[in-house]
């Protein structure tokens, strides 16, 4: 099997980009283990040599030249060594061939296992090297197959990624050959199998961020910064944007809402609130609670918490369905948010709790907010919903 094995190793090395010496070294180590397991004393010191010209495999016992024998299976006395070669000195090793007559069969089985293993490792390394720089990036893939739990998405170079149930959007159903955008969350080279495990997501907040980068040139160029994202995939998201140069909200919405509508369509109708970021927590929290109107925001810096007062008729809108609006606003801003109606605030003497309070204008505050929203969407967050 010598020439045939040599040809196989050279073919695999060329096709998979593996150095031939790596395969041969692994083969020699595997054959040592096979020899000890099937033929030799486990304590015997052996070496396997693979002839890279003929493909022949030979096994040698390595005997150390010593003054006195203490481990006969591993040693050779100096007197016996001099009978073989007068030039031997203490500490030298004598190679004695011990290749079994039927070792070719063992070598063939071992070689097949080693080559298969090296092919898997090379494929895993190739995939990892290609995709490791694509972590936290967005990619377009095609749904190729699925099992009772996972979807398998075909990416570039015929590589499959795994979309687990937790990373699938609850409002989506997938069919074979569907083309979808996914967010690469992890590339793992240690996973067992024929290739590196590429994990992707449709629910990760990073997907929303990358979609805005694709659709909004001002974000891609750095003119507009995405400061934070909070998301409940398939239902509603909030994204905070900032710019000292252009109107960040208007840039994200686009002409006639085309830019954000493209993202809404990609996310299968997920509602998106585009929020103007501010380094003033009062203003930021107020904006983050869109579409609800806010009377005032009281900030407790030590506890990083806020108490927000809203008109009575806006309380349910500010909190949102099952607390969603308040929850997303808290994630977006990084501040705890406690929402109170004006009636509750007055009954709790909330206005007297804080030493400093910004009084609203004496005119109708609610009407002023409505006029501001209708005149300039850049002054308040913009909510975009899928058209019915």
C-alpha cells in the first residue's frame, strides 16, 4: 500500500491546502499508538518512520545505551551496544526494527482515519479563517434545510450557518430557498464535525444596527452615529442616533420614509422608533418614550434612575403593551424608568420630592407638543410602522 498511500496523502495535501509533512507526522504518531495498542508493551519506546519516496512504513524500537539495565524493554547495555557499533556512547539510542509482518493492515486502517481527521480539521480551519472576521457583521444567505429545531442557512463558498430557535423571529416562517439577511454572532473552530460552527441570528440588536448602516449612507460614512439599540425582535425596536452635522432622524427615515421602510420590510413588519440621542438624561429618556408625550423627567443620578410624569391619558401609551415601551426605553437609555401619571405625581407630592423642577410653559403643554411633533420630526423620535 506504500505508493497508494503516498499518492493519497499528496492528493489530500494539494486539494485541502494541508502541508504534507503535517499529515505524515500525524500518521506516524497514530501508528505509534496503534503499534503499542496491538503489538508492543505500552512502556516500549518506539518510533515509526514513513518513507516519503516509497511510501513504506517501518517501526523501530529505541533502546537507550546505559551502563546498567533498569528497564530492559527500553535500554541496551553499553557492552551490547559496542558489539553492534563501537562508536556508541552512554545516552545514545540504538534503533532496532520491530515492524510486524501484518503491520500493513494496521497501517492502512490508521492511515484512513488520520487522513479523514486531517481533512476535517483542514475544512474547519478554512471555514474559521474565512468567517472569523465576519463576526458581528451582516450576511445574506439562503435557507437550505431545516430540522425540527434549527434552520441551516447557506452562506458564501457553500458554507452552512446554524439559525437556532432562539435566534429566529417569532413572526416569521421560513421556506426552503428563502433569501434572508442574518447577523453572524459566533464562529467557533472547536466544534466537532466537518466544519467550524457558524451561528447566526435574526433577533440580535446588531442586525438592526447593521441594516441601518446598509440603508443609511450617513451612518456608513460616520456622519450619523448609532448610539444604542434596544429590540424585541418581530414586534418593536428603538434605535438612538446622533449627529452634529445633519438631522440624524431625518437621515434614517429617508425621503418619504423609504430607507426605514426597507428595513421594516426586511424585518417582516417590525415597528421601529428612531430616537434622537442626547447626553442629557432628561431629554434622552423623554425621547426614548416616544410615541408617548412627556410632561417632565426627574433624574436620580446616584441610582441611575428616572421618574417620568406623563399626562393621565398618555399613561398606558408610555408604558406600552405589557410594559414594552417602557422596557425598550430603559434598555435604550441605560436608565431605570418609573412612569407616573400627573394625577399620581400630585397625590404622591412628587413635585416636592425633587429640589429642582423645570416648570412647563403656562400655556397648554399638550397642544405645544402636538404642534412640535407635527412641524418637525427631528425634535421628537419618529415611529415608523408597516403600512396596512
